[in-house]
C-alpha cells in the first residue's frame, strides 16, 4: 500500500485535499468516486499514515463513530448502509478515509472486526475484540452501547488526569518563575545599595546574596542542563525497556501524585476488564488485552504475572493478591465476583469506587495546592524582604542616631 495525497472536487464544486493509503492512483480515483468526488490530481506522500491518522482521529471522533453506528443498527439499518451514511457525513478527513476503507473491505467479504483490525492505529485491541465478540454473539447493539459509554468514560478520565497533574505543575512553574525573576533581576539591584553601606551583614542576607549570585552566574548552565536532561530522558525512554519500566514504577510511588495515578490506572484496568469480560471474552484473553493497553509497564507486568499464576490453576483473586500491587478493595471485590458469578459487576463497581476516590483526591489536591504555593511564595518573599530591609533599616537607624 502507498500513501497518496490528493486533490478532489465534489458535485457542487467544493475542493478538498487529503491522504489515502491505496495500492495505486486508480484505486484512489475509485475511492473518491464512491465518496461523490472526482479526482483532480494525486501524488505519493512520504508521511507515514498511522502517525498521521493517530494525530487526526480523536476520542471524540470515535465516540461519534460508535454512537452513529449504534443508532443506525438499533433502528434496523444494515451495517454497510450505516457506514456509508457515516462516511458521507463525517467531517474529519482521516475518519472519512478509514470509514470508506471499512465499507470497501466489508463489501469484499470481511466482517466489521476484520476490517477494523487493519487500522490498529485508529481502533485499539479492546475496540476490535469487543466488536468481534458482538458479531459472534449477535449482541452488536449492546456492544456498541458499551463502547460508547466506555469511550465517554475514557474522555472523562483523561480530563481528570489533566486536572490532577497539569494544575500543580503550572502553579509550580509560576512560583519558580517568580523566584528566578526575584533572584536574577530584583535582588542584585537591592544588594548594590546594601553593600555600599559597608555594614556587617546577617547570615540570612549573605545566604540571599549567595543564591542570587549563583542563579545569575549559572542560570544558562541550569537551562542547558534542563534541556539536556529532557533529551537524555527521551532517549533512554526510547532505547531502554528497563528504564521505561523504572520510570513507570516511579510514577506510582511519587509523593502526592503517585497514589492518584495508581487509582486512575486501576480504574482504567477494571473498566477494560469488565467491558471485555461482559462481552464474553475469556479471563486469560481479557488479561492479555488489558496488559497491552493499560498504559503503565509496571502495572502491565503485574497483570502479566497474575495471568501466569491464573494459568497455573489459582483463582483470579489469588493471582492478583500475589502480585502485591492491587489494593485490598480490588482483591475483596474480585473474591465477591468470583463467588457470586458476577465478576463483571464487581469490576464495574471497583472502577466506580476508584473514579469517585480519584475525583475526591483531585478536588482535595486542588483545594490545598493554591494555599500551599501561596505560603511557599510568601515565605520566599518574606525572606527577601527581611534580608534586604533589615540592613537598610540598620543603616537608617545609624544615620538618625
């Protein structure tokens, strides 16, 4: 397959451009014609399509995709007709191309899950596995409904994650920026006057002068070290699996943010597990899929370890208990689910509990981080004021006396 960039025109004369992954320019022309457009020009494009599509298709696009298919299928519209309607109405060019490819593959005899399996950069393993289970069981409507709800939940989860991590990082950067500005620009000007008095300076003033001089003398080295550290970090992330594993483990233990991230990941895992299990997928397969998409290598390793213990004949709850990573609530709910035969409900309840717990933790953290940063910044300003104004006050007092 070759990636082609094309220019085309529709029936009303509106021009559009885009990219297609086709075997030849003739196939590009045929595809556009099926979409109600005529090809103007097509040429090979060097950009790798999976990367392009990954950036172009958002979670909101997939939610709309599932919702559209759900409504069409529930209304009795044939799947192929529903996909054609979606192809003709979707605004995202990348999703329109993929939908058109799905139509062609299904018309060629493939099932929907087989067609989606050709686009792993758009439909992940959970998505494809759920659709496949829905086709085999005849419960495609229920599966599409579950996928829609799960994608909405993921969208909310991403929003919560951003709230949990972006706000404290932003505040910290602002505080550091203010401190650097004080030390580099304001304090040196005040120190000139203090030094001109010739008096003996107290220890806290000497410390302030030392910090200011260090920042002024080595700030460019500090900035360079930051960029070098980021570059080295990205390089090690790319080439070292052991380093990636260590970083993911550290993320779960870092102060304040680590417990919140752990709960987010456990919530994501249990939701995925419940979704797959309720679709009729076996527990070992649920674990395998969850291991690959959970988003943290340390947690994925624990899931893989649990899967191996399960294969040896141990109960699911015991398998997770031996990993020593999952909290007691998860283990207790798994035991209840195994005993009652309602494992999917137990997993859903775990996800619900952790979602609420994460939301409460985020709200508490956001409530505390503002006053905490204010106290820190106020303490630094107090240090600067006392260190500068103390000698100035002593000088004025000496002159008056």
